[in-house]
C-alpha cells in the first residue's frame, strides 16, 4: 500500500515499519530479499531504549480502527481442527507400529513433525484462551493437544509465553531470546545448522537457566497426563508408535519448514524491525501464527481472524514480511551476517 500522506502519520517512531522510514526505496517488502539484510554480523544483541512496540501500535490501531474490537473472542472451529489433529496422530501412530526404520523416519518427519508442530501452535492459541469461552475448557484442550508430543509442554509454555507478550525483548523476562552463550558459540554456518536442528533443546532448557520457576499445579497435571499417555502407547502399541509421536515433536521443532516460525517471528534480519509476519500457505496448518505482528498487537484475536485484522488496518502492516519459511531457515544458516545475536533487547517493556 501507499504510505504517503495522512496514513504515514498514524505511525509513531516506535511503530513505523522500515518501509515507512527514510531510505524506504532501498527496502523490499519481501523480508527474505537479501537487499534488506543487515550488513554486519552482530557481536551482541540490539539494545533498544524504545518501549515494547506492540502495545503502542495497538493503541494507535484502536484509535484509527475501533471496529477491530469485533474480532475479539474465541474461535471454536480452531478447537475442532486441534482435536482432529490429535486423533490423526494417534491413528497414524497405530498404523506405523510395525514399520521398518526408514519408512518410519520418513512418515515421522513428514506427518508427525507437521502435526505436532501444528499442535504446538494450537497450544500457543490455547495459552491465550482462544478456542473456548470457558477457561477450563481451554486448559483441558491444552492438555489434550499436548498428548501426542510425548512430553508435557503446555503448562510451562503458557507461563513463559504470556511474559514474552507483556515483556517482549526485556532482558531475562523474555526467554524466547537466545542466551549470550548461544550468540557467541553459533556463528558459522555449520554451527548454526546444529543450533537449528537442536532448537527443541534450547527452547526446553533456556527458561530453566535464564528464569527458573518452580513447578505449578498445571504443569504437574500435564506431566502426569503425558507420562500416562506415553506408557499406554508403549504398552499397547510398542516403541515404534511412541517414537513416531515423540520424534515428530523433536523433528518438527528443528530443521523443518514448520519450525521456521521460531526464527521468522523476531530475528532482526532487517535492522530496525523486531517482529515479522509470514503470509504463506503454511498459515493454514499453524493457526495463522505467521500473522505475528498482528498477533502481538492483538493477542485477544484468534489466529483465524488475524487476516481480517490486517484487512481492517492495512496501513499499519505495510512492512517487510515473509512468504517462505524454508528461505528463512536457509538465510539464517548460510548468510554470514545472521546469528543468534540478531534479536532486540530492552531493559524495560516501557522503554527508558
């Protein structure tokens, strides 16, 4: 869209995207276009004195487009998709219980990894209570959606993810950001490849290092259900069925196109932009989490309605975005200027 004239004035310096700033002619709307990429490899995180940008932009959008409030509220249809995916996972796990190693690996990578990453993003929606009006139903569905992964993730993810929203980029509080050690170690293409493959390791253990919390009741219930489910799968269907499920959780969070969102969402490929949206076809599988600027601006809008938000306030989302997660992974690994330090940090969500 055209950002000239009055529409440009709707952006504050905090929320104005790079395409609306000085030098816009040098910025491509494709965030994967190398012309946009940073010119030097960072040696530390980008430290910002600006407030967390999404709360600021939310206020601006509500002032300009109060009709977006009609999009608030849960989306039951997404809950149906979530339940269907869980049932599909257990159905396929039963079918492959006697398969040989290579076909089992292929179906685990292609089907289980895709479904389990989709279910991880269902848990993401459920952490915001976006499937049902009743809170306990969202929690129950969160437990259910977690069962095919083999490990309890829902309760812990919910605790830390809500802080990621309220304190995006805030040192220590936002555990989505890699540690300084990760930034120092994973610099070459082959080490970045290892980092991508092992993303489930970093996401599982990083919170325990940077912001440890004692287990709460919701997490304890999640572990009890997960272990019980694992034991039942192993007892009735055998080890291969269990490996299909757990392997899908691991593979789907590593070197897999579905896992591209982990890097695409907030890695600062373009200096000055700390959140990116993805508008490719995989959004149909991931509850539109690709609409990530839109999601952070309005976490009270369910994923299926985020395209409507973008259509209602298009001038606020006229910024570089992605159309391919494979390209995101490729560029992160092989472009020398990209590394885990490509993240924005701040001392406070309110800025200095």
